[in-house]
């Protein structure tokens, strides 16, 4: 305040006293408590009288325009009809003294402009302060709190927050924009669908598909329901990430016919939330979507069943499924596959088999994932014969198992006759376009090696190399042990040399198998040589 008094004393110099009787009065009547108020009155009066920038500068050149002073003057012009005077003062006070307004001053000016529907000017100030405040800001929004703090005193409109978030989106400050969106909800402000569309649009253009779906979910949560533009953006997002066909295929399994774009988008949202394991959020979103008829009842029931299965509550899932049937909705392949997944994960293979049989009894066609789940489930819980049977049935239906499902089957096989059957299936699969990977051959070779069938193991090794798949140490070790067990010790040693040539370090089991193998055929010299090599390579 001492600084303010010094500035006021400058104002009452002879030059100003002659020009304005106000300053003579100010000099004789003011106290430290009302000096700033007199300045606010004087500046406001000059603005109302239409003084231009030059006149304002001449009158108030000695004034120290603090943020508090600027804000008080701006608030004098908060009525819409005076908004242009407020904007003129805001720019003049910054340019004449080459000062940077505080964010709070920006906030007041923005509120006044938005209330007066001067949106072009408001957006310009918003973008200016966002760029300035983002420099050196790693997290959070320095602009939001000042806008909230000055909202009531400025008699503002909620539209100001829409423009703020849109400003963040257009400047590609997307994470900050979404953070502000969340905080505004906590303060009771709802954003318009146009604002959400702007955020989603620029997120998509910036390849931020994670934010695209988080923002869409947030809009539904806050009951800001999508319009045609929203749906088009979300369909574009599905196309961009290559998931449109996947969602459409899922809906075909549930509904049996092509669904509208909004239903496709909303189903994709629910499936994503399910995949992330956010079951409670999934149920809440489904409730909102069903209340607004934004998703079909059959799809809603099916997704609820899927959510219950994800929770592991098979009894509740079955209860929802029975209610679905009682209300006249038809069962579908998606629901049955969900049950099969749940039972397989719990190891209840008999129940999974029962659901598969029930599915066929009602003339529903299983799809690739259905068989994959059964192949994996049966394999994991020691029912390899059934797993092989499902694999053959799958091929008969025109499907190919996923590489991971077939590999898991082969890895679990213990009987040599089952390994041979799997090898026959592999031949059929390859003829139909199946592409085995390194793990496929690894499990097959190890299976034949355990059964001491070195000839089939070697065949698969050569086939593997023909496909430019390099056998790993586990494959070569299994093969060496098999060859030594079958008396083919020299062939086993050649595999050892292959390992070393590929910078793979053989372990003690390999050396011991070779030593025993040479002793078994009476070749003590080579047995001694291998022993010396083992000792020299600890």
C-alpha cells in the first residue's frame, strides 16, 4: 500500500492537478484504505467517457497496475454491454506498461467476454493464457482454479468451461484437457457434447486412442450423450485401430444381424471396459446405455452375463441367462462361449463340455474362440484326449486353432501316441494354412524325444530349419538326450557341436547323457574326451 500511496502522490503533481480537479480532491481527502478504490473509480470513469489509449496513458502513467487493481476495474464492466470496454482496458493496461497480466486477471476478462457472447475474443484470451501457463507446467491446470475462483463474482456462464476445454483440445494439450474435464465434474459442471466431440476429435487426430475411449466413457458417465458427430468420430477411431470388424463380428454372434453405428460404438466401449477388468464400471455404463435405449436388450443381457463370468460368479451369470430366456430373448453363441470360458478357467471341464453340447443342441454354431477355449482348458487340466478331439472337430468345422491353443495342447502331451496324433493334426493344419512357430516345433520335438522317437524328432528339426526357425537350447537338449538314450550318441554329439556353434552353453545333463551313451556302446575313449570337455567348460 505504501507503493500505492507514492504512486498517488505522483498523480497529484502540478501537471495533473491543472487538468483534473479529481486529483486535487484525491490528494486532500484519501486515506490508505481507499486510495485503490479512488483509482478504480477514476479509471472506470475515464473508460465510460470513451477516453482513448493515449488519453488513458497520459492520465494514469504513474499508476502501478497490480493484478488486484486490474481485476477490480474489469469487474466494473462485467455487464455484457460494457464488455468491450473491459477488453480494451485489459489490452491497454498490458501494452502501455509492457506487463504480463496474472492468470486471475485473465480469468476475470474471459468470464466477462463469455457472458457478453464475445466468443472470438474469449477464445483468443483462453489460448493465450493456456500457452503461457503450460510452459514449465508438467501436470495440472493452472488456469482452472482462477476461473473457478472468479466465476461467481464475474456473474459468468458455464459455457466458459466448455471454451476452456475446447482450447486445451485445439492446442493439443489433451491430457490437461481431460484432467480439467474430470475436475469440472467434481465441481458440478457438465460439459456439452460439442466439447466432448472436440476433445475426442483432436485426440483421434493425435493418435491418442486411449484418450478417445476414456473421454467417450466419461461423457456417458456424466450423461452427456453422443450425437451423430460423436458416433462418426468413434467409428473412425474403431477403423483406425483396426477393431471395427472385431466388434461387428461380436455383435453378429449376439444379434445375428448387422447393428447400427451407435450400437457398434457402445458395444465396443463395454467390451473394452470388460477387458480391462473394470466390472463395476461396466455394469454402471450398461445401465445408463439401456435406460437411454443406446444398446439393444439382447446385447445388454449378453454383456451382463459376460461381466458376471469375468467376476467368476457363474451362478449369478446363469441366473441372468435364464432371465434372458424367460423374457423371450434368444440365446446366442457369444453367451455360450462366455460360459465355456468361465468354466474352463475354473477347471470345470465337464460343465464346459455340457455348455458346448447345449450350444449345439439349440443349433448355435461355435466359432474359433469357442474351440480355442476348450482346447486350452482340456489341456491345462490333464484331458489331452478331449483336447485333441476338439482340435479335430474344429478343423472339421472349417476353423484353424490359434497358435497359442495348439502349442498349449502339444506342450501338455505326455503319451507318445498322443504326440503322433498331434503331429498328424499339425500336417493337416499346415496344409490348410496354419503357420507353426518356434514353440510349436519345440514342444513337438520334445514330445517325440521323451518317447525316444528320434527319427520323428529329427524330421521336425529339419522341417523347423527349413522354415527358417532356429531351434533353441531346450529343443537341442531334448534331442541330444533322446539320441543318447536310443544309442545314437554320435548324432547327439553333432547336436552338441551345433549348440556350441550357435553360442548356446550345454549344461551338465547333456554332457552326462553323452558320457553314459558312449560308455553304453563301449566307446570309453570318446566318453573320456567328453568328460574332459565338460570339466574344462564349467
